[in-house]
C-alpha cells in the first residue's frame, strides 16, 4: 500500500481566507480520499475522488486530482475557525487498506 | 447512530501487562481496521479485516494480535505491553476495502509505563 504526502505540514490563515493543501503519491490509484481530524478525535471522511475524475465539490470543499502528476489538492473556501484541524489524504491502489501520511495542520485565526 | 465505538477511552498499563482494546460498529460494515497514531504523526495501519473471518497484517503488526469476533466486533490485543506501544489507537470500519470511505471511532489513549 502507499501513503500520500501532504504539503504544507502546517498552514495558518485568517478566517474568511481560502486554504489549499496538497497531496502527492507514488503509484497509480483507484481513488483518493481526504479526511479531517479535529484535536482529540477520530478521522472524519470528507470526500472521495475516483481516478477518472478531475474535480469534485462538496459544500466549501473542492478537490482536484491530476493523475499525470500523481497529485491532489484540497481547497477550503471562506474558511472558518471551526475548520481548524489536521487534514490527511489517502490514496488507494487496488484492494488494499488505506494508509495515511502525517497530514497538514490547518489553523484558522478568528 | 453510535457508528464506531471504542472501549476503553483511556488506559494506563505497566510494561509486560496484557490488554485488549474493543471496537464495535453498528453500520453493518464488512471491513474493519486498527491504526495507531503517535504524536504529530499520521495513522499507521496495524491490522485489518476485509470481511468477517479474515484478518491481515498492516504496516506495524509486531506486538499485536487481532480477533474479528463477528461482523460487528474487532478487538486488538497487546500480549506484553512495551513503552513503545504508548499511542492513540483508532478503530475504523468501511463497507468494503475498495472505493469506500472509512468511519472512525474516537480512539483509545494508551500509556505504558
């Protein structure tokens, strides 16, 4: 199984700004998933993008996938203090279990 | 809906003691997983069960055993706890292993002295 590498490791923005975080992976995938983890809690699934999709939206979230560059990005628009969390990507290849990188720690200042 | 329930939430052990972490899901999911998360790190897969009756090793299985008791329950056992196993342990479940999101419990915080 492979894990994604999130970039940047940490990001601090003001409320109302957009936050962009990136994920790179090494081998071909079936899909890529993004998760959020609030402090002291388990991961929460945000969005799944399949390998034949280029962009997907869910509320204030926009995910893109570029399989030629083996990369994905997560954009959070009009961020809120409640978006403060760690964000993880999880690329999935074949019938294997997900693995996770170290994540991007997002701090949204009110 | 309870989702994924882990017990206990906190535990302190002495080196060499044994312990079983419990996990149950009420979503009728086929697949279940155990992860550990060390400070400032991502999650590392310990074991998973793609379906009832099967278990497979993940990235860091040494020092752990698992039991898929039935479709709902997946337990993780530390036979002889070591300080290096101090971590937060997360259980997750999904409908299947492919193209399916995982649902996580809130973790068990385990300290081994």
